[in-house]
C-alpha cells in the first residue's frame, strides 16, 4: 500500500528515540518487569476481599480471579462472566455495559484468536487457569489502540517470581464427559528465567434452538408461520503449549521472547426440524461437522532502562499465523424420513497472518509530571475460501450458486501517540492524543475488482483524578473510540448457516466512532471497596446486523452502519466482608440505550432500559475449606430490529486444601439449568422469536498439585501491562 505523511513521521520518530535526552517514565512490560527500583504505590488503591483484590486506577478497575472457583475449573468465558459490567452470552459473544464492541487483549497485546469469528470458540474452550487478573478499561488512554467502542478487557497472566523453581499440575473432570489436564512451571537462574505450559482439554457443548417466524404471504395476504427447532451436540478438543524466556543482558536491559502453539478441533452433530405454513411442509435435516484450527505466535521484547529514575525505552514485536478449516455434511428430507434425500457438503477455510510492533519511550518533566511518546504498527492479511455442493447422492453433487467464492482482506494501521501527566496538588491530569492512519483492502477476486479505503483520524483522551480524602476519590475521563469492521463484516459473499439462514457482509462499511464520557467515585476503608460510575457514550455509524427475508422462509443477515446510538447509565460495585469468614462481591449496571435509524427497514428510533447484576458470597469457616455461591442476571439488550433477553444463572463451588501442595475442587455451573436467551426480531416484513438454551447443569471436579517454591515476587511496577501511557498518581 502507498506510503503517507504519517508513515514518514513514524520513521522519523523511530530514528529520533535512541538519541533523545535522559528522560523518564518507566513502562512495565507485557509479561515481565525489568530490573528496577520498586515503584511507589501512590497511583493505585488495593482492596483485599475474600474472593478478589480490586485495584482501582483512573482509567480502569482490575479484578483478581485467584479465588474465583468457576475460573479455576472453567474457561475464559466463565471467568469473564463474573467480572462487573462484562456479559458473555451462550454463544460466547462478549459485551461491556451492553456494548458488543469490545477489544480483548492478553497482557496488553492483541491476539489473533481473540479477533473475528474465532473469538467465541476460543473463550469457550480455553481454560482460565493461566489468568491472574481481568482488567476492565472502559476509557483507555491514547497510548492504547482506540479499537473497541465499548472499551478494552485485558487478561493479565500470572507473573514469574525471582528465584523461583516451581511446577503446578492440574486436572479436571466432569459428569458429562469433560476432561482436562494442564502442567506449568518456571525456573530462574541468575539473569535467565524459563517458563512453560502444556495443556489439553475436551468437553461437550450441547444446546437447543427454537425459532418461530411469522410473516404475511405477498400473494395470498395470509399470515404464515414457520417453526424451526435445532438440537446440537458439539465436542471441543484443544491442546496448547507455551515456552517463554527472559534474559537480563545487563543490569539495565532485558530481552524476552514467548512462543505459543495451539490446536483445536470441533466435532458436531445437528438435527433440524422445519415446519412450514402448509400441511405437509416438513423438512428434516441431519448434519455432521468437523474441523479445527492451529495457531502459532511469537512475541519478543527488548527493554532498556536509561540513566535516571523512571526512564525507559521499550520495543515489542508480535508475529502470528492462524488457520481454520471446517466442513459440514448434511442430509435433508422433505416430508420427513420417507422423503427423497438431498445431500449437501459445505466447506469453510480461513488463513490469517498478523504482524505488530510497538516502540514506547517515557521521560519525566519534573516532580509529578511525565511525558510518554510512542509508535505502533498493526498489520494483518486474511484469506477466505468457501465452497458448497448439493445433489441427490454423494457422487452426484454439483456446486451451489453463490456459495463457492474466495476473497482476501488486508489491513494496516500506523499510529503515533503522546500522553503527558501533571500533578497539581490533589488534582492529577493526563491528556493524550493519538494519530492513526488506517488502510484496508478487500479483494473478492471478481471482475468488479477490489474495494479500498484509507483514512487518517485523531483520537483525543483525557483523564482526571481528585482526592476528596484519604478514603474517597473522584475520577473523570473522556476518550474517542472506534470500531472497525472485521473481515467477515466486509465479506461480499453469501455464507451458509443452515437451510433457513444465510449471512453476508458489506464491503462498503465504515467504522463506528464513539465519544465516551465517565465520572466516577471510589471509597475504600479497611477491607471494603465501593464505587459508583456514571457513563455516557454517543456513537455514529455503528455496525450491526440487519435481517431480511429472501422468500420461502429463508432469512439473510447482513451488516450495515446505523446513524446514531446513545448509551448512558450507572455502575455500582461493592466488595467487602461480614465478620472474619464471610465475604461479598456485588455489582450492578443500569443503562438506557437509544438507536436512531438511517434509512434501514425500521422507520422510527428504538430505545430501552436494561442492566445486569452479580452477587457472589464466599465463606471460609476454616483455613482449609472455602465455599462460594454466586448468581448472575443479564437483562434485555436492545437490537436495531428487536431485542435479546438474557436471564439468570446460579453457580456454586467448594475447595478443600489437603495440604500446602494438594487442593481438591468441585464446582456446579448453571445449578438450576436456567441459562437461556430469547431474541425477538420485528421488521416490516416478518417477526421472529429465537429461544436458545445452554447445556444445562454442569458439575466439574478438579485437582491441583504444586511442586517447588515460588520465590519472591519481583518489584511491582504499578500497572501490570500498560504498553505506553502512564497512570495518574492517586
């Protein structure tokens, strides 16, 4: 792609950084901490509860999941469901305060498996045992990518400790066939630290979907009803491995590298029954699906501590490659089992290559003040291939029109950013500005040619903090966010979902832009933490699903830009203890959502009020016994053409510490088998109700065995991962 003024400016910045004067704001690495003096703790408030520590900072809240029993036996999706403000539905879709535009990072870095269509599968199949904290950053500073209209969720992994020689063995099993094993460990000697992890997991994920569609026949004027039921039986299997190395080249510089490999398989069976509006309109379909993917990624970092306190230069690089293949074989029988069969074979292929890099530099500007400069590159190329065949027999299959196609997607983003921090007595101020040049090209490989787009935009941010007293603080922030359409959003071709449903993207989509404002209050005393946050987010050109009927009861879901939407509300969090043995963690979010149309199939705007709530209680009657009971409720989510109702679930867990090495664990997920969601679509042409049910009650049992010694924790640098930008001291 062609060069630009921004690309040239980025090159000048890279050349000038090594020659800059002695400056200084230290930046902690994504997965390691350089040899440095321990940093003062003035910038964070740590509250210790029986279940989790809460770290409150001006731009985020950080929640420990060390004592979340569901996370210890479950997946990343289970861990996120217990985080205030975060929702994960039965399909693995993540939203933050009702906004599905969420960027998920691992140690502050993007990952290929947490982008696009593969994210839901990854979250629902990956164990959460490696994660130590979950950080919710609703208004990130300019040092972060503005991607994600709702904000950022960062998964912070467990850190190595200096002088450690340890290993941990874990095993889980369930009554429904779930099984998993994991081994991790680390060893340090001198300036060298080597860590690694191996894991395997297999678990079923069954479900049921009921769809009822009502429309008016254009020829007869009569109301027609189509009912579709589907039962799925899926089995996920995944293996993974990771090797990390850190080496202190000198007392002031560190080189680190981390390579990860992951393979996963999905085997599924699905039975569909479709009843049409007329007697005898019956279609039965059975299908088998099989497929899998593999991913390899490398992350490297070089860190140099320059003369003076809080003076550092950091360079990071990330390379990843991911491939995914899945095939569907189906048999459809009109009229039921006695009907003549029709055979189908549908295939999907996906290949992604990503490259990222970041250079970050910090310096002090005097007492309580600092400057942070940086450049960031993010580039990816994805190739997609789809094929479909249908016929009266397996040896007589013919291509299906519209389902055999290929396309590629390329995107490159260059960014320059600067943030500065000022301390004015009780007031702390951090303004920031980010300049990005984004280029993307989608090539459908047809005579019509490729579609290209390029834009340069500014993203301002500002964070303020004010100390009312030693126990109370105010914080306010503003940031401009963006939600870029992904490759599948831009896909111009039909994608097969099932006989009644197809999807197609829109290559002319533009990015969604959001202006986000927040005002928060925090109170801490003893072991209690309480916060209240008011938020307002105004978005334009939001990318969303639009559903239209193609005829014969077949629906097509496409993507479009909405005109505007607004979301505003409050979020409350309480964390504390009743006495010495009983702890509580409570949170609730209440918000109002408004959507204004932009010439779509609905004539007037839509609005609604919704929210979610969580409650978790922990009881530790002895030093060896730990009980946990939790409940989660998700309210109605407004959609452009309807809404989606959630529901409530109850979870429970028990941990028994046998000795300092061995612990046993038992958990019950969805104890009342109440997990379900209801989606209602109401357009000018038809109405549809979709009821989705989860696998029901799940009982899991776990065992953890520790070897060796953990050593002493390295000096904490204040923020676990922030690659650029600095916290406002509190």
